[in-house]
């Protein structure tokens, strides 16, 4: 197993993000891979840890981190916005570059995948992009598939999943971002991964992304759900991610 290092990443607004670096055995490789989790996940999920371990085993440095308000990072989880997460991801990219890693790729899952895409549209130096179960259409209101009541103690605070509340500002901010427009600008190699049985993000979303992305490759697992929970699905996912990084980057 590759050596790990706990780090902190400072954002432009002064918040600190918790991160874990996975160092490869080959220290001469200048490729760094940032792994971004989904809305209700964290850097410590088995999926994100496994991806980072596999990436490091293939010779690249991998970084998994907690977005603000999640896991061990600073911030209020109710203040989640897409704009804030883009800022956090770009700060994480910059952290790897400051360590001498001149080539950066991003792997993002669920909302983290959409954030990775939007951040990639701003970072024209990105070497590669992988999005997993990433929505092309950001929500205008809580979705039934999330499992929340859609109600809260006030109009500003909404239960979007059991016991998980976010400010209604999330939806106003989401409306500002053109995900499909961003897809059209991605000029680096891009792998889009999805599960055909995903109940949270419809397959149509990734088909929209692929249709609008000049350099994207779409791979759909026939039975996987949103999280790729089953052992065969998880193995398939990790092999596709690391294979893409090895062959394309």
C-alpha cells in the first residue's frame, strides 16, 4: 500500500480543508490526481479511498479531500453551494501544483463530478477529467430520490436527505451554472462513467454530457446504481478510472 500523508488546504476565503495524499512508489512522476466526493459523502468513503490507492499504485500522486462543511473540513454543511465547491476543488488543484506536480487530473463523483467539470472549464491546464454519476442538470429543488422531506424549520433551511439540511441558496446558486455549456469547453481527455440502474442521476444526464463534449468517452455499467456499491461494480469502476489515467495521461 502506498504511503499516505494528512494535509490541510487553505481556500481563498480562509477556510481549511482536510486532505489525504497517497504517494506513489515512483516519486519522479509529475502527475497528480484530485478525487472529489459527492454531496453527502466524504474523502473517507471506501470508494474514494480505493480509487486513490489504485491511482497511487499506477504511479501518480492522489489527493482525496473533504469539501467545506463535510468530514473534517471547516465550514457549515448547510452552506453548501456549487460555487463554494468549485473554489475548494481549485484550491486542492493548486495545493498539488505547489508540491511540484505539474500535471493535474480530476476524478469527481456525483455532485463532485459536476463540480469537477465546472472547475475544469476554468482550469484550462487540466490534463484529464473523470466524472462518475455526475448530473448534467443541477436541481432547482430537492429531488424525491434524495429521500429528504423537502421541508425545514424555515424557508431558508431545507431537509434534502434524512437528517441533512442545506440552505435554499444552494438552488439559487446552482441555477447560475451552465453544466452543458462547460462540457463543450473541456479540451482534455474526459471519461464519463455511469451506472444504468442509477436512481439518483438519470442515464440521460450523462448522454447529454457525452453529446456535448468533443473529447469525452462514455462508459455505462449495465447494472450499477449511483454508488457502485457491489464488489464487481466497484472493481469495474476502479479499473476503468485507473486504466484511463494509465493509458491517456
